[in-house]
C-alpha cells in the first residue's frame, strides 16, 4: 500500500510540475491543441473507467465508472462532431502528450492493485485527474479564441465537476474503516 501511494504521489508530482508549466503555456496553445488536450483527457478517463468496470464488484463504483465511460465517450463524440463541422482537427501538444503518458502510467498502476486497494487507488486517481482537468478547462475557457471551442468547453465543464464531486463522495465511502474487507 505504501508503494502504491508513493507511485501515485510521484506520478502526480511529475504531472503537476508539467501541467503547471503547460498551464502557463495554455494561453499559447492553439485552439486545436486545446481540443487535443480535451480529447486526450476524455480517452484517459474512458481507459481508467473501463479498468474499473473490469476490476470492481462494487455496485457504486461500477455505476460511477459506467457514467465516466459513457459521458466521456459522448463528450468525445461531440468534440469530433464539432471538428468535422469546422473542417478542423485536434492537434497534439506537450500537455496532451503528458496526459497520454500519465494515462499509460495510471493504467499500469491500476492494473497492479489488488482487489481491495483498487477502489481507493482508482478514486484517488479520479479526484486528482478530474481536479486538474476542471482547472485546465477553466484556463482554456479564458484563453480560447474560438467561439465554438469556448461553447464546447463551457458545455462539458459541468460534467467534469459532477464527476469530481461523485469521485470525492465515493472516496469518503471507501475510506471508511473496514469498508470492503
């Protein structure tokens, strides 16, 4: 359990350092790169949610993971529809690259957890990831030049804040002494 927390903390610190630098650069990201970050974040959420659906027997965690997968797939579809309508494409950036790397690391870490530690590790990951995602979306809303991208970001932000709130609530439940044992 200590090893898991250390790996999560190390991964989070590295990503946070990168995101802080990237957030400073977010004003210099193009709208297409912002959309690339959004799509990468959606894929990361879907991947983590699918792992949760395979690994947990908890009804509440399965329900949460299903919502994450379904709603992020819908957001990705809306984003891709907007790109098609505009004749544009998402572009990679250092921020989307960092998110993709973190997603791969998270997938590996979550796959290594035992059944009882998995729920806590997954929820810790969700609270951290979604908290940073909401802040990033807020930065993008302030700095985008495209009305279409701004409308999309304003539309999807409530889903991310709801997911964050649900993850925090579930985390409290799973942290109760003796829960799941």
